[in-house]
């Protein structure tokens, strides 16, 4: 089986500079997919870009932390931070709430459904779902996210677990690599079981999770050379650092432009590097 590669930009709609990057990369043949934030500042611009590019797969980037809910606060109270209006601000605080049983699965499902529906109501054919900060790696998030996806007729989801071959090619720092390996050892088998039981497709793994914030052209080229047979997804975060992005609380600022330039330098010539790799997106992959 030849490798199939999905190149997905996260955070579509978060800021105009990210929307611009998605459009430019897709037009250059360096991006096949993007996941759209239902509550993004540039949501309408992202929808317009997607509708003008029918070959761009568009999924829903479900946000359960560091953002605002689609539903009224009273309907998702267990997901909110101290202000009672927005989600918990950090991944650490969100994971603590999961571990303590404070984040209710039924509220995660309702909020995820509302976010997917907002894309569909805007005329987007949602190809798949993933989550901000990969929170669906945790079973108590995956269960309601898969339930929401099925309610909305979406049967594809990101597999956020990175495999050893791409970790090695990324030259991830020791601590980050240890975290990624630990999450895979603890949760991957449950992820596969839950997706299979729900008849939801997931790729064989995700490339770039450990390298988030430091992806460059040399790293992307290393991934291309090392990629084995299977279905793989590059989870990338390209963008231009405009004033809106600069005003937001995210560590991914200047790194987005370096990632954009790396993708643009390597992926349009992928057929020269690896003629056996087939570029695709989630919506083109048959669900068993």
C-alpha cells in the first residue's frame, strides 16, 4: 500500500493571517485539509475561502479549552473556567478537571455538536473532527466527541498519537518525546477500540505533534523521506502573524510563518521527493 498523506492546518478561522496562509498553501498544492474553529474571529472569512476551494477538505477543530463556548454558559457550566463564561484557559487545568470528574461528558457532547453544526449551517461539508490541543486523546473526551460527530453525520477523526518513525524524524526534545510516548502507551489502544466500535475512520497516526511550534523545511523533508506505508496526517499550524493573532493568548506566533515557509518549500515538490505518496484529505477516504 502506498502512503496516503493528509496535510491539515489547524486553527482555520482563528485570525485572518491564518486564513490567508491556508488559502495560499492549498492553492500551491502544499495543503489538502484544514480544521475550522466554530468560534474563530475570522470564521466568516474561513468559510468563504473554503467554499471557493472545493478540493480543500474542511473539518471541525473542536475547542473545549482556551476559548468561548457556542452554547450558553449555563448549558456547559462544568467546562468553564473561573470567570463562568469561557473555557478553562490551559490544557493543564482542563486535564485536572477531567481527572477530578468535573467536566461532564454530556456537556462535552452538546458543545461539540453545536460547534460542528455551526460549520454545517454555514454550508460546510465537514470531513472530520479533531480537537484543540488534541484533547480527544483522553477517553472521557473521545467518547462524547465521537457521539457528537455521529449525530452530525461525520465519520472520520484525527488519530493524534504520533508514531516512533516521525518522532525520530522530528528530533523531538527528550521531555516532549517522553510525553508523547507515554500518552500513546496509555491511550492508543482505547482510541482504536472506541473508533472501531463506532465505525469511525482514523488515520494510522499524526505527524508533528511533538514538534508543534518548531516545524521547519528540514523537518518536513525528513518526514517525507521516512514515511512508511499507511494513512498519515501532518497536523500543522501555518499562518501570518497579523495584529489579531498577536493579540491572542497563544504561544504559536512567529513559528507559524516559519512553518508556512517550510510547507511551501517542500510540499509542492513532493512528487519529486516521494512519487509514491498520494496526497488526500479525510473526505476522500472511504469509511468501512
